[in-house]
C-alpha cells in the first residue's frame, strides 16, 4: 500500500532527528565533562584587575604602557603586562601594591616592568616584576595565603619572597647583588636556589648559579687610585678601584660594570673642570657620593 506524502515527511523527520542525536550527542557530552573539569581546576591563574600605583616620586620619571610613554605622576597605575617605569638621573619612585602588601622603592636610572599581576584560585596574589638595570628595595609583609608570591626577575636570575625587606642592584651586564635586611629571599638561577636570610647578601652573575650567602655589609666604601696621562692634547684619568661586590657604581653619570669581586678599571678623558662624580649604591639603596679630583 502506498504511503501518503504526509507520512513520508513524518518518517523522514524522525530519521533526521535520530541521526542528529546520534552524531551530536557524544560531542555534547564531551563538552560538558570538559567544562566541568575546567571549573574545578585549582592551578590555572585568573586574570583580574590588579595594579601598582605611584605613591611618591621625585625627578624625571617615564611611565610606559605598551608602545606609548608619558611623564609619570603620583596616582598613575601600572596595570597590564608590559607596563613599566624608568627613572632618570637623581629620580626616585615609590610604588604601592593594590593588595597593601608593601612598597617598592625604585632608585635613579632604574627600569622596572610588570611581567605578571594575577590572582590564583584560592585568592592567592601572584606578582612578578622585571628589573633590567638599577636598584630597587622592597618592603613586603608576610603573605597569609600559601598561593601568594612575589618575584623579581633580573637578567641574572629570580629573587622570590613571601614577606621580607630586601633590595637588588643590577649592573649593565646583568650582574645582580642581593641584600636581605629581614625575612628571607630565595635567589634562583640555572636551577639552583640559595636562601638569603636576613642579615646576608649574595651575587648572581648571568649564566652562573647564585653565589653563597655572606654576612650583610651595606657598605658604600670606595677604594680608588687615579693615574693621570696625557695623550696628544687630551688629558686622561685612569680610575682603578674596588667596591663591595654586590653594590652598583656610576661614574660621570654612567652605570659601570665591576667584576665578581667589585673591582673596576676605567679610563676617562678629562674636561677643564678636572673633577668627576662617583656614586656607590648598595642593594638596600644606601648611597655615597664621591667628588673625585681626577687631575
């Protein structure tokens, strides 16, 4: 007996519905399980609204946001990965974290950028900052959340804390001096970690593991010998000296590189005033200015 057109259409619709369910249902189930699995994860950090705010500043400071820059001022915030500041000569900045965990004091001729500002599941705060040169000092209260951490990334390694007062000084070649005033800091490079407790300091040279911690000195002494030379019509001064190996040194406004023992050997042309200024800065930010009579 021949079926009516309406019966054929009804049977075709039933077959299409069954085909749709058979081919689509497995994927719907897989999607539901995947969504449920992701919702229960405890390891993936969550991007939220976090920031570092300029609390105090003096001197020329530049604020960077992506590819743009502008003069910094109190109240402006660093909020995204890549945001940063750069301080000029005789400038300084104090940054306050959104969580109120403490402050970050940034010295002159220092570059700092945000690498990570996140909140992990469990409400832990993850803060990672990159400092490529200069000196910073951090005063951070102890974290109460086990998922919270703060790290300073330099060209030589990483310094991680959970509550302490410490500072780092980075030379132009990436060599990083670390000094811990209180609490403890983990100095990490090339897979080796050294704990630097309060009252100790250490050095990390790029491409090498951290040096052992030694007692903190916070000493700005400068030992120097000046040799005078005349070549043609130009007067030259050769400066041979030594500072504490964790310290930073600028001469005539330019950051200098010292060896792993803090020694340096620099030759400069001498202008008519025949005087050069040297500045020694410890990782904790203590400074001493030396007015050198080079001729």
